C-alpha cells in the first residue's frame, strides 16, 4: 500500500513541476526510472542482506533497513528543495 501511495505522490510531483511542452518526455523518463527501481530494489536489498550477514558486529541485520531509511531521507530532502512557488 505504501508503494502505491509513494509512486502516485512522486508522479503527481513530477507532473506539477514539469513544463507542459515536455510532459510526455518527463513522464516517460519517470516511468522508466520507476520500473528500474522496482526491478533493482529487491535485488539490491538481497545484496545488502547477504552482506550484512557477513559482518561481525552486532546489529548487522539493520543494514538493509538503514539503507532504505537513508534513501527515504534523501528523497525527502530533494522534495523540500523543490521551489515552493512551482509546487503550490
């Protein structure tokens, strides 16, 4: 459910910020990136999980979740950097 909500919110932001004359190209690139992330995400999470099992320090099982939290934080910072006049 969160994935659907997040994807929809990202596409709404892209549509609001993109100029009207290049809307098709922007949506195409956005859909391509979204498809790549949906395909590569599980594989990258598996790689992180496997790497975390080889670590000797405690709390290693939180590595994939920490990476996801950092990615979410970076996305939030990028969103806040969008010009408020364009989004509002």
